[in-house]
C-alpha cells in the first residue's frame, strides 16, 4: 500500500513489539487487513473527533450522527481491503462518513420532519457547556444549524467542511469526490441562500454577531483565516497533486 | 454596472470563481454601491457565523457504542477467519447489506494490480482469481456427460432394486426420476427425501436427558440487524412443524445440496448438547452469517419466557469446541 499519508511504507507484521499508537494510518489499516484485531480501533480512536465533527454538523442531530458514524466505521472495517491508497486514510474515512450522512439525510427527507433532533442537539450543547455563554451562544448555534439544515444536501456538506470545519477546498473536494470548483460553487450558493435566513443575527449597521468583518474577510482557502479547533494544520495531509482549480 | 449584483455572484467572487474581468467590474461597482458592499460584508459574516458554531465533542457513550460495534466486528471476523484460514472478511463484502451500505460508495474501489487481498496482501488480484478458479466446483447438472452418468446410475439402481424386491417377494416401489436413492441402505430416510423437507429433528442432550429440536437449512445471509427476525421466523416455523421420527436426520436442498452434505448431523447434535447450558433449544438454522456458514441457535431464555437467547456458532462447533461467534438475547415477540 502506498504511504499516501506520509507514513513509512514498510508494513510491520502483526504482533510486533511497536505500540500501535506509533503506527501511521496506512500502517494501521494494513495491520487491520492482515488480521490485527485492535488496529482499526486505534484508527477510530485517532480520528473520531474530526469524523464526529463532520457527522454532527452535517446531520444536526447527535443520535443520527452517532448512528451514521457507527455505520460508516463498520463499513470501513469491512471494506478496508479495497482501500487502494490513492488518498490518505483520513480522507477515505471522511468520505465514508460523509456518504453515510448523506444517505441518512436523504432517508430523513422522506419522512416527516421531527423536532427531536433539534432538542437533542440543544441538550447536547447545553449539557456539555461547549459555549462560553450558553444562553446566547446555544441560541445562535441552533439558529445557524436550523438554517443550515434547510439547504440542499450538497451545499450543506460543502459548507460544513469548508466554513464550519475550515478544511481547505482541495481537501473538501477530495472528501466529496468532486472538483474544487464544484466545492467553491456549492459553498457560494449555500452562503447566498443562508444570507436572508441569518440576516437577523447581524445587528443593523454593525459588524457581524460573531467576529468582525475583517475577520470574516479571511476566506477559508486563503490559508490565513480562522482556525477551527477541529481542523489542526494536518487535518488532511497533502495529497497527490490536484491543486488545479476547475 | 448599474444593476445590483446578486448574492450568489458576490459569493462566487469571494471564492475566486469569477473571471478577472468580471471580478474587476464588480469591485468597481461595489465602490459606488453601498447595498452590494453591505451584501458582500454579510456574506463574510455568514461564513463567520458558521465557523462560530460550537458543538461539543463526541459523548463518551457514543464513543463506547462505536467501539463496541468495532469490537463485535473484530470478534466475528476472528471467529470466521479461524474457520477459513484467513484473517479478514472477504473484500468483496460477503453480506449484501454491507455491499449496499452508504459508506461503501465512499470507499475507493479496488483496481487490478493495486487491490489488496485481505489476509494475503502479498498476492495481486490476478492471483486471487486464479486461486478462486482452482476451487472445487460441482459439475453442472446440465452437462450431457453428467446427465448420461446420472441416467445410467438410476437405471442400474432401478434394475437392481426391482430384482432385489422380486427375489424377496415384495412389491416394487414407485420409481423416481431423481435418482436420489443412490444409497440402498437409506430406506428409512427415503420418504423424507422424496418430500423435500426443509427441516429435520435433531436430538441433543439437555440436563442428562435426550431432547429433540428442529433444524432448518436456509440460504439466508444474515447479520446482527437481521438476526432477530430470522430467529423469530424459525421459532414460528418450529411451532408449525412438530418434530417426528419420519423427518429425522434428513433435510434436503440447500443450493442443490442435501443436508447430509450441508452439515454433519452428529456434530450438530453434539454442538447443541454443548451449547444449550440448560436451555431448551427452540430451533437451529444452518445459514450464513456475514457471508460465512454458521448455525443460528435459538434457546428459550432462562430469565423470562418473553425472551429468547440466540447464539451463532461456526461450522466447527462440536461437543468439544463451541466455536461461538456471537450471542445475544432478543424479545420473543
């Protein structure tokens, strides 16, 4: 398997004395394919936070997100042997999670809208104390999430990756399996659609509710913009080419 | 440019998705148009609002849930791998559910040469096809050679049987065209074989006594999600089909195989004796779990009549080795 994520190409044998935590993603996946019972668990543990961040923002419902993530992990577990190594393991995992979420979104669309998801999301935000000012922050977050949910699925996922999780457009394109230009277009359309729905969150004549206009000017692909806590520098390692914009 | 610029165009401009010329025109327009400049600023605020949404990390209960699911998969794979000699499930995805699951669409498909073979990463995909082609296959029943052989064997059996019956002064039974009765010692089994029963009575030891249950052969390929439905269906079938000596130890047709070929009755009986742990076996079904042959055993739960205990054992299950793959308890209803 090519070491697409920059890890060593030499694949250790199962049972080697090296701690599994020290292995690269590609090595862990290879160990899993070779029959190591614990390797995939280490892989999940390593990436669970980012995968969860994608799932919960895409589905706007923690229960649904957990189900989607579980389905995706089982699917990845079973299909690890078909991983070719053309992309990084993280990209591959992200793609499986996104597809699992999209599938759930389509199924959800076919049944009546329920408010339970919103309640669960709000409960989770409040119970975890994720925001400094829960009373205000959770309200804004809920409004943003509700507006986001109204978007077409492809725009929603693109905005989750690029705007919410600050993935570079190139990485988002790889995860979604589309051209970078397509990601940009989806983001642009999504933001335009959100504009009237979130306008009330910005005081008239003033700067944005969160962050100043100067802050907001730093676009995600400029590389100089805000950094989300879910998107460290190495969130999706550089891949084989693909820098051109379509 | 006198008309206002749409939000979509402004957003595309921000993404650098417009031509230089068009972007320059819009820039010039915005210098003079406060409304468009405001819209542009609002678009930036939308991105900021999205980025500012703070959601907590994955709750520990959810992490545990996924970890348990992964551990279950790992256990099932190890148990099945021990049976086949490979350490992993087949790459092509043995169960239909996995193949059609959403996540798989995201998984890059294996290509020739680059594909990794679970359990044999040292072999390229082509070698795998060769290995597969070398497996033993039953000859096709439509082959003229096979048909001629079957017809010849049937004729010999009919003639020999008729001679034997005439010599013993008995009436010749109706002959069949199937040639199933190739074994003349299987007299007691003949009626069941001809009726193409799909179940058999199996005797096992329960707390020192001999008990009887029903065994089924199914083509079902189940996983944990479909396990409960299959178990309940077996219980219902058992209720309709009381075990009787006439169908004992002979079950027919699983993809063309007789049950004698499909499983070892003696081994199943000792397996059930080993597995029951004081519980009555309601039914045992030889089917496929995640694509691999396995037996689903349904017990009456000792805890409550409203529940059934379900165990999945591998084909190696016997009196000395349980070969347990998975077990759970489900509501009887």
